[in-house]
């Protein structure tokens, strides 16, 4: 999807919040803010929003000279989610449809997103998860189940730290041997990297690769050749989170997006009310999925 | 007060909202947004926020070539408030302290502010007003009453359209013959001008002047000589609203500010919780008012 005019005030606000999170120096906050304003003046609105996110956070890491400013945040989010894992696992197993229950939880885990909301606490997360277990999601679940059942090679694009604990529950239900999980290639906000995948033990049940990019989404041109090979060979791509939706929603590949619509621009683009748990497909190449199959 | 870094994302957001309010052309929205971003890159943080507000809205009026883009909004707000006037007048008269009740209502009327909140409806206003009649406000009311009683020449700086209907109730209680009301010198957002003062009949009970400026506050250097004369000769200035507080809070004059703290930056500057009804004085020249008298 393209960048909306509404994304611009949000970039500026998020840049300031991020600056304050990684530095206590007001002069640094101002320097970052002014630079982001300068870039925003000439922004190419045809690019998806994560292009600006990548630029902002590269600059931020350079300015504070820290390779992974969100290291501690991600560690906390992983711990928080791991603490909930046994309870969630029981809920999935006790469900009448464990696969669908796992899908719900994987989308609920998408509440852990520092881009859209910087103040997720354990109680917010728990509340979001409990709601997700009963909230209906938008999307044709039977068609989703069919696509998932028929696929031989599934590429699972992870989103955030913490959230990948919930992804693990879903991946266990998808028969891990036909799944490859891809995480970001380098630290960017609280997005999951190889380190997070190892922390939550994802590598013990499934092949984990990284995409070679530090964008908060999947910008194919910015990804490694190895990742692109996996991307092209998969007959189903499950893409978690808003960043992956923003970067891939117009791409002609067999993608199903699983995310929580946390911002009004994305909710509008996906034609859903804000806050919705969404299961939707990429715009061009249609899967045997939903009304448009 | 100076401009805070937090004001910048807010300028950008407000500029986009304002652009959409005055034009349905997306290219115009983008042009306005990019210009505001360009100015924000090099903003002088030592200036109060209304300096940027003035610049944005001058540009906006120029781009859409409309002298008063908020004309209809203001007319609606005046009507809305006039409809409530008889009920409010009764409440003031029935109160055990009519002057204080009128002060509360005048501050409650400050909820009509398109700068901080573009979606004020009649029911929001009514709710805000009913709350204001019982909510305690922050400030020493006895010292305020003393200052108001002793003053011989009161200059009353109005803020928004609609709100001036409630100002009228307070001015009636202040003995109008020692009061001069000043409104903005030209249309700026929904701030009250001479037209609004006439619409609500303020000129029938008190002398009304304009300040000669189109800033959404009181930038003394930008005001007319006539206004400045009134300003210097008054022994008490009652300044309504956030814009007047932002521009005058550090000025060495005998000012009492009456406003609702609607944004976190102003709430912090005034040392009050957000949402509070505030009666406070200017920083430098102390009035016989409160603890610091």
C-alpha cells in the first residue's frame, strides 16, 4: 500500500517517541525530529510506510550509536509472552478447533507492536488475548483452513518479538516440517530477529531464516537472495502484522495476511473496522480463498 | 511559553485536519502538509506555538483563497452556545455565588476549541458545561475574586466563537462599564472576531475592540497600537483560552488566565492535570493572588 497523508503526522509522533525511548538527551530528540521532518517534506507517497520507518530507525540507531536500541524491550516482551505460553497452549488444546484457536492467538499476539502502540503491558496483552479467543475475525475461515491444508511449502513471515511466542503455537499446528519462518535480517524497532526466534525456541521446531533486511515489513527489493528464493518457492505465504501487510498487500503472490488492524489508515486499506482481527489475502493473485476465489 | 517538541507532531496533524476542513482537494491537502513540514524543519522553538498556528492558517487561507474558512463553523458554534444561554443564565442566577458560577461557565465554554479538538458537538459542549458547574477548578478563587473586585480597568481577552456567549455571562457579573473585551483582529481558525461579538450581542453590554492580529493567541508585537494601549492601561487582564496562555504566560503583566488545559504540553506548563479548569496568573508580575502573592 502507498503512504497516506495520515501516515505523516504519525511518523513524526513515532519518531519523537522512539527518540525518547532510546535517548534521554533532549538535543538528540530535537535532532532526530528535525531530520524526520526534513525527509517528510519530500517523501515519496508511492512507497509503503515502512520505507520511512526503516529510514527513521536507521538514523536513530546511528545517532545513538546502538545497534539494537530495543534489545531490552524485546527481551521483556519475549518473557511476558513466554509466561503466558502454558496457559495459551492449554486453551488451544481444549478448543473445539485447535488450528483456528491458534490462528486467533497468533493474531492477538500482534498487539505487541511498538510501532503503533508503545505502551503494551502484560495486562494489556492478556486482555487482548482473552478477547481474541472469542472475538470473530474478518475473513473466510473455511477458505483459510483449505489454503493452509493444501499448501506444501509455507513461508511464515514473523512480525514482532513476544508475538513470535504465539506464532510458535500456530506453527506447531501447521505441521512444522513444511514451514519455514522468516524474521527480520537486523534489529528494527521491536521486530523479531534470529535472536528472538532462538530465545523463544522457535528453531527447535521449525527452520528459521532471516530476510536480510532491516525494514519493519517485507520490502522484497531490500531482502536477501536466499529469502527471495524461499518467497518465490512457497505455495503459501502467511504474513503476520501490519508492516508485512503494508509492504506486501499489493504484491502478486499467494499471501494470506494475519494481523490486528491497529491504525485507521490500514483499517481503511483492508476495508475493516479498526481493532479487527483480520485474515485477508494479497490483492492480485487470488488464492482459493473467500468470495473472490 | 516556548514551543515543545511535542507541539510539532500536533502542528502537522492539525494542519492536515484543517486542510481537509477547508478543501476537498487531496492535492491541496498534500501541498499544505508539505509546506508545514518544511517550516517545521527550521522552527524556532523559543517562539510560542501560536506563531506556527498563525503561519499555517495564513497559508491555508491563501491556498484556498477564502478569507474566513471557518465562517460557517463559527456561526454554528455561536448558535449552539446561544441556544444554551437562557438555561446557563438561570443556573448562574440560582447559584450561591453567581460570579464564581459565571467563571466556571466561561472556562467550560473554552471546550469550543478547534485547535485542540475539531469535533465539538452540542452534546459534548453541554456535557462539558454541566461538569464544569460542579468540577473544582485549580486556582485560588478568593484571591481571584479579590483581584476582580479591586480592578478598575479590566481588559478581557476573548478566545473562540461560541465561547464568547459564556464570556458574556461572566462580563455581565464583572460590571461591564469597567471592562473592555478584545477579540482577534482577523479570522483565524474559530477564534472570535468582531463579527462573532456582534452576533452574540456582546457589543450591547460592553466595549469591544479587536487586537489587530490574526494570531490564535495574543502576540503583543503583532497587535495594533490601540490594543497595546488598552493592554498597558488595564490593571487586570483576564485572558481566556490556551492560545492566550501560550502567548502571554511569561509576560510581565497583571494577567489572570482562565482556560481548560486540553493538551499535555500546556497542562505540564501550567502544572495541572490535563482536562483541568484553570485559573492562574502570569509568571512574572505577581498579582495579590494565591500562595505566591
